[in-house]
C-alpha cells in the first residue's frame, strides 16, 4: 500500500503540470456591470500564455456587442499569464470577451466571458467594426481582413547595409570589364591558331624540298653502276 500511495503522489503533480491553462480572473469580471469608460480588457490565466508566432497573432482577445460588432483594436498581446487588448466600446448594453490562447502545455484554450456596459451619459460611443480589425499600434482600429487574421507591414531599416553585388543588374564597370576580358581571350586564341598554321606550312615546305633534292652520291652511284672493266 505504501508503494501504491507513493506512486499516486508522484502521478498527481505530473497530471496537474500537463493540464490546460484556465481563467483565474478577467477585467471586466465575468457577469459584472461596468459603469466607467474602458480602454483595455484582459484575461488572466493559471499559467503562462505562449506566443508561438512571436507577434502575438497566436493569441486573440475579441470584444463584441450583442449585434456582433467588434470593439477591440486588434492588437492582442500576452504578458506572462495575461492576455489583453485595447478597446473603444460603443453604447450601453451586453458585451462578450472571446479569447483564444495557447496554454503552457501547448494546447489552445478558448471560451467567452460576458459583462454589461453602462457608461456615463456623456461617454462617446465608438462605432465598432463589422469584422475583427487588424492591429494598429497607433491606437486606432482599422477594418479587419476577411479571414480575421492580423496583418503586419515590415518597416525598412534606415541603417540596413546594402550588400555589394546584390543587384540583379550588372554595373557599367562590370560590363566593360567583361567585354575587355572577352576581347583579350579572342585575340589570344586567334594568335595561337595563326602560329599553328605557320608551323604546319613550314613543315610541309621542308618535306617538299627534301623530297625533290637527291644526294650527289646517289647520282654517281647510279651512273657507275655498270661493269668498270673495258
């Protein structure tokens, strides 16, 4: 029994460590009534929220009214166990915070929390958007993409170093150098060819001259080839 009890004690923490994150609290709280203007909402989980994309796009927090219009700025951010987004709410009424986050064990958790908004009479109501807006770091919400994903535009680095030779178009100096190199190679080939022809012609001339000349000793030998006796 002691061994079994020890095994159970070891197993329980292991199972707890692999459990999905769950919500500990939210701002506004679930079912609460908000009577002041809001510029941010958040959800706090039981463990770290993983940002797998590195841009915050893997975790999303949306805020919608009863008609389904969006009032978040699209810039969902995670800081430890807290997932938050900026908001500009519309008129009084029921609102829903819908979250989707990657929990510490790598699994995605999602759910919705509701609250009632009853701002002061002089509070300016935002128009909202029919779709989830894209992230606008300046604070103003923009119309969202059709697929509801966040988009980001890369900003050129003014200190970026330009790598020589990266351009697809060759420079004038490179073109001229290539042309000079081609001319030098062609002249060398032509010179070698002419030299070979001259050497070959010289060899043929030598052979012809040699074949036409007969040694004097051979002629005398032919003339005196008869019997020397009278």
